[in-house]
C-alpha cells in the first residue's frame, strides 16, 4: 500500500472537540484523550442540538475547537435501524453536514468523521476493502443509516477537494464495550445478548433466545481500541480515503452467543428465533491500510466481553442503589 498518506498532527496543547461525548464512542474518546495533553471540549445536548446548524455554528464560534471528532450519531441495532429509518437518515445526515460545514467556516485544522462498516454493499467481497464502497446495493435493514454515513464521508472528501480542508473519515466494524446501550429491542447484538444471558442466569431459565439463524458472521472491536485508533489516525493520517478499522477476526452469531454465555456464567441452551432478521451475512473489514500505518487492536473478544459485562453490572447496581436511596 503506497497510498497511506502519512501525516503528523500532534494533539498536544490543542482544543479538541469530541462531538457525541455521551455516547459509547465519544466516552471512550474522552477517556483516551486524557493522556494526550490536549484540552478536551464537550457540548451537552442541553447546550447545543447538533441537528440545528445555527446552534452548531454558535457553539463552534464560542469554543473555537482546533480539532474535531464527529462521534455524535443516532445509532442502534438491526431492529432500531429497520424500524426508525427517518431518524437514522435525517439525524445522521444533518449532524454530519452541520458539524463539517461549521468546521470549515471556523477554520478547524483537522476533523475526523466516524462512518460504519454498514456503508459497504451487502454482498461486498470479504474482507471488505475500502475500494468496495458504492459498488453494489446496501443491506436493506440499515440502508438509511448507511446512506447518511456515506454522505458524511463524501462531505469530508468534497471539503478536502474543494477547500483543502484536512477532514478525514474512518469506518469501524461492529463495536461494543462500556457505555453501550443496553436495551433488548433497540441495542446491538453484544449488549442484547449480555443482558439476556444475565437475566436467564439470575432467574434460572434454561434457554437463551438469539435472533436469526446464528449463521451471520460479524467482527467485533472493543470501543477503547477504537478510540485509540481514532486518536492514532488524527495524529498520523491525512488523505481522502475513508479507512477501515477492525480486528481481522470474525465469529458467527452462534459462537458469539456461546462466548457471551461463558463470560456471564449461563449454562443453558441457545434457541434461535428465525422470525427475527439476520441482516447482512458477513461484515469483515480489510484493515491492511490501517495496519500499514502501524496500528493494531489489542483487546481479545472474550476479555472485552468480560469488561463490557462488568460495566453493565456496575451500572445496574448503581441504578438499583439510586432507586433504593
Ligand atoms: O448488532 P446487530 O443488531 O446489527 O445484529 P448488524 C447483528 C446480528 O446479531 C444479526 C443477531 O444477525 C442479529 O440478528 N442477533 C442475535 C441479535 N440476537 C440478537 C439480539 O438479541 N439483538 C440484536 N440486536 N441482534 C448493525 C446496523 O447491523 O451494525 C447498524 O444495523 C450498524 O446500522 C451496526 O451499522 C455496526 O451488525 O446486523
């Protein structure tokens, strides 16, 4: 790979805005940036609605970030994507457009927009290289989110081309970890299975229901590894190609459910609910460009699942404690 577009942009001493700091990715970025010697800026949802251009313009004019991570997004699992298409398309389109345009106007030096591996065609070659973008039809369960994310990374390319702005994009594979949304209907597969396995263990149930056939394959990246990759790219990459971020390892949903059961300590059997959708059959990103730049993930799946489960238990205990108090 000779198109790696190496660049050096030190964050030390810079004002760095993490848009979306209350989300799983934004929270991990704030944790990761604590050791970069920069001033981390955050904007609460009460302070600025990122779907309103005037509010974004006002916040940026007042706070003058020099570097921006766009981790703000309306996100959810396969069911949430499929049942709330308008929100997934509208919110994500305007959040990207508003922040990118305001960043140009206020002279932001560097911006990183976060895409998603669902931008690739449903039947893209596996592992999916960056070149697979826009080469075929999208997966229908998440095409709304995918279209918004494609628009966001195209905005970065367009602003680079027309204005010379140093705006880059990266698309992570499926994410999980502390700060995730734990909600049976709306969340992604990892938090949903952790919740279900925990509830089954506590209540002594013998079956754990898994959506779909269990055969789809997914790649899972621990969110603190993602934050590390994003900080690495902000400091070391400048180019028009939106880069893949993943692990190179994939598991079937059945294997994931078995590992979750081990981590949680659930010893019953799995039941597959084939009335629920499988989504895309396989989604493994090709990370050769990222590896060539020098970044590799660190956290093995089982270890990351154990940390995510520990976080979930802490949250549940804190909520119960608050309720009792
Ligand atoms: O994580 P997930 O909701 O999203 O589902 P996608 C992944 C796979 O896990 C699908 C199966 O095959 C689901 O059918 N699955 C099994 C479950 N049990 C469950 C369960 O209890 N809950 C959930 N949610 N899934 C998302 C996109 O696709 O990927 C987003 O919808 C985003 O837009 C994200 O891009 C990265 O991997 O199918």
